[in-house]
C-alpha cells in the first residue's frame, strides 16, 4: 500500500461515518465484511476493496464522494515536477504525525533517513539506539506511512533487503489553539501509485 494512503487511512473511518451517516456506514461495514471477511479498518488500509464496496452503494457518484472525503483529510497546496506540498487537515492524522516526530527515537530515525535511504539493519546501526526498540519504532513508522520503501540493497551476508526513506522531505507543524495542521513536501515518485492523491487531483 502506498505510504500516503497509509497516512490518510488513519482518518478515513471517522470521516466516512460523519459524511455518510451512521446508518449508511453500518451497511457499508457489513458489506465489507460479507464480501471480503475483513473489518472496515482493514478495507481502509486497502482502498481498492473499499472503493468497490462504495461503488456498489453509490455507483457513478463514488469518485466524487471519495474525493470529498479525502479532501477533508488533506489538500494539495503546490505541485512541481519533482514534489508536491500537501496539507494534513484531519486532527487524528495530524496528531499521529506530530507524536511520531515528537518521539525522540523516531525523530532520530526520521532524520537519518531524510536525505539518504537505508536498510533497517543499517538504520539501527547508525542510530546508536537500543536494537530491539529501534526495530519496533521503524516498523511503526513504516506502518504509519512515514517511511517509504524505495528499493533494495545487499546486506552484509549477501541477502537482499529493503531500503527506506522518509515519506516527507520537509514537515512544518502549525498549532492553533488545540488544533494541529501539517504542511509537508512529498516527492512525486512516492505519489504516483497513491489512490488518495489521484482522487483529490480529479
């Protein structure tokens, strides 16, 4: 799954329920389970499945509905040939990102991978942090979409291992009262297979 889509997935369930109403949301939740045997949270993590269910309910209007939902979570502020600036507006998604950058160990990992991609073993070695907890934090950052797999490298034993980089090139936090919003730069190569990005660009 695309990293930006992973980030946005954190806010989809709440927005779906608010926009479609509890009754419709429950019907969609049941359909997702009946068709795929998974929860709506799992379907949110795989937008193609959720998209098919929404199309059953809303037909040709689905694209507009999805775009409206995604635009409540983020918007595109600027777009160049190499990168796009996005704004994360959803409080739950912004809080997740803010807390990740506020975690001292995760911040070290994000800083290490900001300008140069590395494998997990290499990141652990260069972080000078405890191995087990650093591994867990890297996995959390991948799961939350804040690290993107960008290719492969060979480990010291010859095995091929994944290399990761930060999803965001630059991150600016804006705090007004108790609300957090985030402006972040994302390389366009990380967005080319994003279901969310293509939907809000319609």
